[in-house]
């Protein structure tokens, strides 16, 4: 499928999704969000894809935010609908079976930072910049930033970033736990692919159920979340990969997972 503002490539069992509007620093307009939603559906339906890398094209930006030229003349209803569109697409990332790694190769501002935060894992290039500069535009964050940033880095640091609109660099993002690792720009994509392939080598159902337990559990109280974890753990015993994984350990050999 061809997209106007997105590239979807397959590299063995890993999909690479690239937001591709480099002239606008990959800013997210409604068309790009709709394409992202369709591309995610295509990935969800392709069980051969075991992990996804999400990045931005052009070498300067991951995503520099929601599209300011589209938003400028919104009324309240249009603003709310645009936020809801972003919420739905970003939630799809969290609830889809395959893990998604954000390879943040430049500006991740506003909606771009929010997109990265909806991914399961974030790694960054040393030139990456992060922030929620909406207040400098007279806006609030609206694609989940007021909710995911405090969950990821705590309310104190999140409040400072959301109230000032300050931009931070990759090292600071690493320090506050917003990204897992920082690489050179040249190494970032290859490192993201290596990580994705490592995940893709594991028992797929176990990885997908782990993601589900994290994503569902984080919004539940501990007892309900543990009940869900127990259910998920039990489900792994209905897979052949569980028998293979445990047998391989006891037989001192490498497991061969078949995704069943
Ligand atoms: C639309 C954008 C854009 C954006 C950049 N561009 N960011 N267009 N929406 N978010 C466009 C510029 O207008 C310009 O187009 C081209 O991309 C290159 O950008 P420059 O500004 O010339 O580049 P540079 O001087 O290097 O500055 C890079 C930058 C700056 C620091 C990232 O572009 C910037 O501050 N962008 C806006 C960042 C931001 O405020 N993001 C949050 C948006 S609000 P032309 O045509 O002039 O070449 C948001 C809300 C989310 O995300 C929630 C919604 C519900």
C-alpha cells in the first residue's frame, strides 16, 4: 500500500514505519494520522511482523509536532476532534500486539513527543530534542502528553516541561527516563533494528502477552492488574512455544520458536 506521508517497509519480521513529510519536519496533520492508523492496521493483520520500528524521515526530525498550519484556525470542536483522532491512533500503538520501538532521530516536539511516548520503547539519537512546547503556542498538549508524560517521568518533571514548553536534549531525556538509550545519529536505526530483531526472536505470544499485561495493567489497581497477569501467564501454557522454550532450557539447547 502506498501512502502520501508515510513509508511502510518490511525487513524480515520487523516493520519499519517512517513518517515522511520532511519539508514540514514530519508534522502530523489529519491525513498523516489517518495513514498511520491504516499502516498500523496492516501491521496488526500481518502475523509475520513481530516488532515495529517507528522513525521520521529527513534526518532532522522524528516528528516536530501536530501540524500548526492545520490547527491555526480550528474552533473548539475541531480541536477536540483532532485530539481524539490522535488519541485513537496512539492508543492503537499501545494496544496492538507487536511491540513498537520509537527511533527518535531529531525533533520530537509536541505531538511528536506524544507519539514517541505511546511507543513501547524509546531510543534516541544524540541530536534528538524533546519537549511539549504547546503553551508557547497558546495550546495544551492534546495527543496524550498531559497523561503519558507524568506516567513516564513523574508529575514534577512533567509539569515543568508542560508548563514551560522547555526543550531538552537527548542526554536530559535519558536522565529523566524518557528514553532508554542514546546512540549516534548514524547508529540509531541499526540499533533500533537490532533491538527489534532481538524481540522478534523470542516467543511471539509471550512477548505480545507481556505487552498486553503492561499496557492493560498500568491503568488498573494492583490486585486487578495481577489477576490479569495471572490470566496472561496461564495463557502461555496453551502455546507450543512454551513447551519448546522450557524443554530447550532443560535440554541445554537454543529454543526454536514457531509462533504457535
Ligand atoms: C507545521 C511545521 C511544524 C509543525 C516545523 N514545521 N514544525 N509545520 N507544524 N509542528 C515546518 C516549518 O513551518 C517550516 O516550513 C519547516 O517545517 C522547517 O521548519 P523550520 O522552523 O524552518 O526549521 P528550524 O528553524 O530548524 O526549526 C525547527 C523547529 C521549529 C525548532 C522544530 O520548526 C519548530 O519550533 N517547530 C514547531 C514545534 C512545535 O511547536 N511543536 C508543537 C506543535 S503543537 P517552511 O514552509 O517555512 O519551510 C502540537 C499539539 C499536539 O504538537 C496536540 C494536538 C491535539
